[in-house]
C-alpha cells in the first residue's frame, strides 16, 4: 500500500536513504558522506525536511513494514508551469 509519510516512519526511511547512498554512490562521492557521521548528518537533514512537509512524501508499506519512499515537489523550472519532479525514489 502506498500512503503518506508519517513521523513514525522517519527512522526507517532515513535508514533506507542512507543504505541507498552507500550502495549507489560508493566510489563516486567523498567516502566521508557514507561513513556513520555522514549518514547521521543526512538523517538529521532528512528529518528536518520531512517535518517541514516541503515535499509530498509517500512510503510503500507491506505487512506493516515500510520498504520504500517516493517524494514529489513542484518544479523550480519556470518554463514548466504545473510541472513536478520526483525525488528520493
């Protein structure tokens, strides 16, 4: 089931994002961004972002377990009125 992100999901979703960063960006970004301190900083930024509801954020939940997230935001491209961007797949 797809449903809106709730505060109770923040830790789980931050874990998903950090694990994806490690899998996707290893060898491409500064390793400091992937170590425990880098992940802790990212977690704090994500939680702050989630709390502001800046994006439209959704999670995939199956059998009471969140395993994915998806965010939408209105595009900043002035030539694309009404357009949106997909973030944090």
